[in-house]
């Protein structure tokens, strides 16, 4: 199982980053399907993403709840305005 956390903050809607995220996610999904690896998608607050294509990149990130385990991928531009000290 691979857990993919996607930054849905407003900065991700700039300069085509939102389209880049979708492209990256589809590439990961295709690879994982080929290798029979399960994938789960989450927003940074830990809520589940059911449909990648319905993502809105306009949120202000209030809290970050990421399982920092071995099978975790973070897709972000790094401009996180959170009260949490993630890094």
C-alpha cells in the first residue's frame, strides 16, 4: 500500500502545477496497477480523496496530518502555510 498525500493549497493552482499533479498521479496509478500495488490518496489534513479529477487547488492548509511512514509520497510545491511544523 502506498499513501499519496496531495497539497491542495492555493499555490498549487499557479503555473500549471495542478495539471502537473494530475499527470504525476496518473503515472503513479498506472505503475501501481501494473505491479498490483494498492494506492490511497489523501489531502494534507488526512481526509481521503475519492476522485483525483475533482480536486480543487484553492484551500488554505490549516493542519497537516500525514503518516510519515515508509510508503508515503508527498506531492507539493513546498509553499505550505500551516501552523504545524511538518519538516
